[in-house]
C-alpha cells in the first residue's frame, strides 16, 4: 500500500513537539448520505458535498472530487490523490477491486479492518506512543463506526446519539471510555451518550433512554498496535445543525459555526490533559471541512499553532475561522446568542458537568471573536449560487427600468394628444 505524503517544505519538524504536519483523510469517515440517489438527483444534502475555500476565505465553491473519483485515479497509479489541492491533506487509499466496492457498502467489521490497517501503517514506529484524533460525523458514527446495542422499543422513544464534539477513547482492545460527553443540539429528539436529560422526563414528551458506554457495540481492535490511543470524535456544531440550520442549497460543505469552534476548543483542552510530552499526535478526518476544522482546533489547544512552527496548519485554521464567521454572518450570530441563553440546554450542560459556565463562557468567546465577522449576512453557498443570485438581481433591475421607460413614453404620447 502506497501513501502520498503532503508537501511539508519549509516546516521545522523538530519545533512542533512530535505532531504530524498533515491531516490523514479517510473516505469512509464521510457522513452517510441519508437520501442516497434521490438526494443526488434533486441536489439534496449539499452539506455533505466537498468544496474548496476561495482565496480570501470568505466562501466556498463546489469541486468535482468524491471517493469514487479518488478510487479511479488510485487504480491508475496506485497512489492517493490530493484532488482538492489542499497541501496539508494526505488522502488514504480505501478500496477493493477497482470501484466496484466503495466504503459506503462496507459492513461495520470491514470498516474497522481497513481503519486499523491504515492506522497501523501511519503509526509504525515501535518506540513512539501515538494519540490518534479521528473526527467523523453524526450518522456515520452512530450507524456504522460505533453503533449502539439498544433500540428504542416505542414510537415516542428517543434515538441514541452522540452529541457535538463527543469523544470516545480506545486503548488497544480495552473497553471504550467517554472522554467528553459533548454538546447536545437536539436534546428533545435524541438521547445522548452519558447525558441525563431531566427536562423531557418532567414534560413526558418522549421516553428518555439512558445511554451509557456499555451500550456501544465495541469494535474488535485486537489487531490495532498497542502503542496507539484512538479518540473517535463527532465534529463540532456546523452550519446545517441547530440553531443556524441553513437551507438546502446554501450549506455546501457545511463549515463549523463559531459555536462549533468553541466546542472543539473545550474538547481540545480535555484531550491535552490526557497527552504526555513524548506522545505523537496524528490527525485523521473525512473529506469535509467541518471535520478538518474540528481536528485542527483540537490540535491548536494541544499546542498553539504559529507561523514559524507550522505555516500550513497556521494559515489553514485562520482561514477556517474566517470562513466560519463570514458564512454565519450577523443574523447567525444572533441565533447563536439566543441558543446560548436556552435555559434547557444550560441546565443539561450544568447537570451533566459538561460546561457549567456555558452561557458566560460562550458570551465571552463571541465578544472576543466577532470582530472577524463581515457586515454582510452570508449563509454560505457555492460561487455558482452567488453568481446566479447576482445575475437575477441585475435582471430584475433591468426589467424595472424597462417598464419605467415604457410608462414614460406612454405618458408623453398621451400628453401630446391632449
């Protein structure tokens, strides 16, 4: 198996204390397509379509790159392909027999076989102790990677789930540990692992399931190198999640919101405490920007990024942050502020010792960072979408002007007759 290394020129490896200079991208960490072929035909689930950030970091545009495309190119030269042209990414091969079988069709055990194979190849130095930060998505995590052994037995029961920035830790083949319970974005609809919700019990809206680490279907990690500690993480709050929840067509490659950045920072501080000086940090993500941004934000908390140590990471995280605030815009910031004061959420975070000072902490975070927002209300969308919008506006103005001209001419003729 061949790996194509990302460009790391002009980077001083010794100065970044044993942290990899790239993000390893696994196609099978991508979010599951809920609408499947129907969604592709009608342009649904744009939040799960890849996009590249434009030069000034203020928007994104769609790129023709998918796991299928990478597969085709790999078959030609047996190398992973960086088809999004982002220097810090290292795409990993992940397929069997051409393109007949992609990771979308893999069963759960097959995913872990391939995943372990990749991790063992990346983390191949016997004298190193590796901490692998692997960031994925909600449905991928709960339906494929770390499924639950509990099924709601009533129609009004909540579904088991993982909250934003929830982190599950695995050491070789030991039992999983919940490092961080995360931030629930739909606490009236889901039962989140490790989180007790007294509110819905009182209101009796839906039956609350008590989800514990014992309800995770433990994967077989016996073949995972013993020097690897694996953190499986759901990405932070994104544009298509509550409370922003962008409309279809405007959430292309849904990025983290400022709330998602805040959540990833809190998780990063917790993981930092679990890491020793001699540990080597490895980042793994999906193709989509929200997982890459989450991974970089966590890495930034472990050791703050600066231009001298790692120029590529430093520029990328600043670009991600700028994009996040620009796409959310002032209206989105207002929605986030309303969400911050949600008494139900605050109580859940406090009761479960997740973030007792959330209201104040996030308010301070927004005050310190909203200077980077633009005066425009930008809810994302592709460059194509923006162009269409501009053309439509121009056309409307032209039509109005034409109507006005016709009306003026008509008035003149009438006055002449009088």
